[in-house]
C-alpha cells in the first residue's frame, strides 16, 4: 500500500467520523428545536392566558366592590375592561387545546364565568345590591372563586405537562450532545493510534535507513535497513542496495 494512500486514508477516516457525528448532532438539535417550539405553542401560551384570566377576574372583583360602594362609573369601566381582557385570554386558551381533557377545563371556565358575569352585569348602583355585602358573598363571590379555581386548574394542567415535556427535552439535549462527545473521544483515540502508526511505519523506516546509511562501510555490498513493509520505503531500500552494487 502506498504511503500517500495510507496517510490519506487516515485523514479521510477522521473526517468521516466528525462529519457523521456532526450530522447526527444537527439532526438531534433540529428535533430539539421543534420540541421547544411545540412546548411554547402547546403549554406556555395557555399558561400565560390563564394568568391573564386570573388577573382579569381579580380586576372584575375590584370593580364589583367599587359598584357596591356606589362608584358606578369607575366600577363599570374596570369591569368592562377586565371582561374584555378575560375573553381575549379565554379565546387564546380555547383555540390552543392540546392536552387530554383540556376541553373539559375550558368548558368549566366558560360555564362558571357566564354565571359570574350574569351576577354583576345587571345594574348594582341604585338597587338593593348597593352596599350589600351579604349579596356579594351569598350570590356572587362563590362564582368568582369557582371561575378562578377552574382557570387555575387549567393552568396547573399545562404546567404539569410543561414540566414533563421539559424533562424529555433534557433527555433529547443529552442525546444531541452525545454524538459529538463520542466523536471527539473516538477522534482522540484514533489520533493516538494514527500517531503510533505514523511513528511505526513512516518515521521508524526513515530513521532505520538513515542509521544504516551512517553505519554502512564501503567494503560492504549489502544494504539492509530492516524495512518489512511493501511500500515506498522498501523501494528506497532496494534502490540504495542497487546503487551500492553499481558503485
């Protein structure tokens, strides 16, 4: 086997190992990226919508308390603004159903919020409801808590799913890194082996030929550097031997 081909084969093998490891890593990271995008679309969006709904409900509760105290304008402004915010977030969650039984949670929120809204939508200021804490706690507050708990249940469902998916993402990230680590280790091992082979089959023959040339005497007609490989070094040894014969 020619020396050029031997050296070239070694470098080609190293390059192939790195290329294969790189392609596998790219594939795994591509899958990881898609998983992250899916996680954000499926769970994070609904979690943020749930937080917005809870904030809107608490604002509505504050608006109701303002109505109870006779502040009609301020109370209604807060209620309508919070209601609009709640419905926007609700539709985001409704159009992003990805988990098992998530539609059931959406339906429960819809039903409980409708009952809650039916209580505060009619006039309060100027009626028997104004300044009536009893009415607030007996006829309205329970629906407020029910809606809030339903929204929180939806948020917990998606948070649990997000945690499970994040655990899977860690495993995928580990799988994406492993080919690169294996390739680096394999390349280091191969480089050590390659260095040994170069020393054994390329450097040593040159050293042997040089040493034999230095110790060769004019009286001797033989030249034997001890080259055992059938390559250019063996040819060089033979040509030196032929040169000695001609001299």
